[in-house]
C-alpha cells in the first residue's frame, strides 16, 4: 500500500534479526536501503556480512552506520574487528579508541586491543 515507505521492510528485518534468522533479513534490509538510508539497515547488513565472513562487503555498511549513529558501542566494536580482519590495523585502532571513549569496558574490547598491539 505504501511502496516508498521503508518501515515495513525495517520492521520485518528487525523481527528476523531478533529471531536470529539473519540470512532471511538481508533482502528486507537491502530493500529498505533502496528506499532510504538508515543506521539500522546499514548496521545489520554490515554485521550479518561480517558474521558470514564477508569482511569486504561488511565494511561499507558498517562505516555508513557509524556515520549515522556514531555512539553505538556494538557497531564501533564490529567496525574495529572488521578493519582488523581486513588488515587495516590503524583504522581498527582508531575505531577501538572511539569505542573506549563511549564504553571503556565493552566486552571483548580488551581482547581485540591485545591482538592489535602486534600491529
């Protein structure tokens, strides 16, 4: 009824994400992004691709989501990890510093920080 409204796509994607049916959420997230940019759709597409081992595909979505919602600690952690997996260690450290400024004791951040000290 409202083909230019992204909210039904976002709602369907949110329900699938909550049900941990991430692969099924991808088409809804992509459809939502065709109608308009949202931090939620970018974040989840990036996180799903990252979880699937598709780091190069994940990075643009994670970066866009951070531009739109820079205070999301989970997003900054995932972006840092994605940069590290892509051997962009300076960017990984920068994202981790941003995370430290928002949530200093974020779970997993200390482990990631130790891994990044090698580089």
